[in-house]
């Protein structure tokens, strides 16, 4: 359970960190919104990997294979997010705002499971 809580804390921290980068770059450094967004998400990905490796899962595995797996997991989790959103709206005809929330939950759940059992599976498991 502590591992899941740590994963959540990393996610919350990373969300605020990413937005801080985006808005600082956009308004402080006069980056375009697209460039600021790319910078924020890029640094957010790096931060997310590193914090999950060291804090959440306490991995001691080789970094390079983990990074590749981590990027695959980000893509798969986004695909799950998008599928849930589209099914929510197009198949069930439900409100898109609630669909975003459901899709976010699906992203978090798939990301946690895939990181735990695929990316960091050989790591020392913090319970």
C-alpha cells in the first residue's frame, strides 16, 4: 500500500512540477505555448521516471532498459486513457467531463500496474 501512496505522491508532485515549468517557460521566458508544453512534459517525464525509480519502486536495475520500458508504459497508459474517454463519450454517450475523470483513473491504474510489473519488476519492492 505504501508503494501505491508513493506512486500517487510522485504523480501529484510531477503534475505541479510540470505546470510550473510550462507556465514559467511561457510567461517568464516567453516560450510559445507549444514549446513550453513540450518542455514541461519532457522534464516531467524525466522527473517521473527518476522519482518512480528511486522513491516509489526503489529500483536497482539497469537504467537504459527501464527507460525504454517506461516510455512504452507511458504510451500504453495514454492509449488506455484515450480508449476509455472515447468509449465513455461515443459508445455510452456520457458527459465528456466525467469521461476525462474516468480516463484519468484508467491512466493511473494502468500506469501503476505496468510500472510495477513490467518496468520495475526486478526492483526491490517497497510494500
